[in-house]
């Protein structure tokens, strides 16, 4: 990831806590042979009235509760493990901490759980905390959005995120752990991440971030953590390649299993390479034009190098950081080539011709 979200955005996580605690309480009462209160009477008092107004949540919870009553002790334990481990975020992102599911072993319970949490996820757009003017979802998004220095998708750095407005559709909010497989964290704000439309609808979809296509566990980035990625073009050749055209070598750093998993799901390297190949000639023309506009003499290699250093600093202001990183790396390659006896003249000529 090129950026992360602030943990403060997840503070109004009470709906997830209320639902999972109520299910766990129901399982414990069944284990003890005790009578259960009628949901949401067993919910924390501060939120009981709010949840009670959403009959769709209440009805779906009670349908699930009826199904739980028909399980034996071993099956109830399996549901309990699924609830607890699916919400053990961010521990389960380490690639080793167990995360249980029951979609294969208890498909009926899984389907009813998914039905409850999918409806509850939709309700986040309408449900409000005490005294709040905005819904839980809108407040969560506003805090996450305001935190970003570059208002774009942190998963790719190539797509703008829009501020929320009541008269336009809400920006995409992705289930980092797909609700189709991990329903019990379906309204856990730690599992909900604002994401660009392309990343969400074309790449992430219902991809399992915790397992590869063979079912092997994988570590992944925490969208609310503090570890991010850099883009490098080290080893690329712009001028002087045997083929006479740029040869690109794009790396995502650090080269960790988390980075590999991020790239696996979002196809970051391929998308960046495609943008690089498509836009490179335009960037070089832009670079030459900017240097000329700033008053640098393009006939003087020393002035070109000075101008490139200045332009590289400007790349940090690029609205889309994925593109900004690529541009800065391209400029670094040009500066490096200008500093060599072998490539100085050809690189200088290349930049001059591009600016014409």
C-alpha cells in the first residue's frame, strides 16, 4: 500500500461489537441450557434502541439465533471460533494467526450469518451513533478521507477518491476480508476500507486476502497500520539499451510477502508498467517543456541536470502518488545517465529532442 488510514476512523465500531457479542452470548446461553433474552434486549443499553429501530437487523438476527439453537456443542464451538478469529484484526494479517470459517462445515449458519451482516453493512449508511449528525459509514469515511494527504486510493495510487456528498453516490467501501467468506467481520470497521472503483470492482472483488488460489495462508498489509510501499525503477535503462527503446525494471519495496500479496490481488506492478509505457513519451516532453519554461538552457547539460533535480522535487506534488513516484523515478534515471561519460551526450540529446 502507498498510504494507510488512521485507526481513529474505526472508533464508532459499536454495531459490530453489539452483533458479535450478542451471538457469542446466545451461544454461551445454549451451552449452559439457559433461556435467552429477545434480541436486542441483550444488547448494551446505549445501543439497544438504535438497533431496535432496524427491524431488518432484528429479524435476521433472530433467524440466525433459531438456527444456532439447533446446533450441537461441537458445532456451536465452531461458530464461536469463527466469530472470534474473524474479528481478531490485525493479528490475522500476519499469515499465521488462525482464522476459522464455517461456510463448508455449517453452510446454513454461514448463509444466515452472511444475510445478517450484509444487511447490517447496508445499514451503516443510515445508522447513527448517539448525538452524531452523520451515519457511521459517512463518519468513518470522512475521517479516513481527511487523513490522506493525496486524495486517492492508497491501494494503487492511480485513482482519485471523492469527498462524500449526500447528492452523489457514496465512494466504494471494500470488505478487506470478503464478507462472502468471512461474514462475522462484515461490519467491523477495521475490515472496511475506502477504495477506488477500479481496485474494488475490477481487482479486489471477493478475492481472499488471507489465502492464495491454492489455499495457502498469506500475510497482508494492514490498511490501518503504518507500513507502506515504495516504487522503484532501479536498473531500468532509458537510453542506450541494445533494443534502442527504454527497458523497464519496476520493483515494489520492501520486497516482502505482504508486498507480494498486495501485488497479487491488485496487480500493481502490471498496472504501473502499463501506465509507464503508455505515458513515458508524454512525460519526457512535459519535462523538457517545464525546464524550458523555468528558464533553463537545454543546450547546457549542467543546466539540464539542475532543472531535472528541481523537477524531481515537483513530482512530490503530483495528485496521484503512484504516477508521481513513477515520474520521480524516471527523472532520477535521467539524472543518473547525465552523470555518466557513456550516456551523458545521448541523454542530453534525448531530452532536448523531446522538448522540441
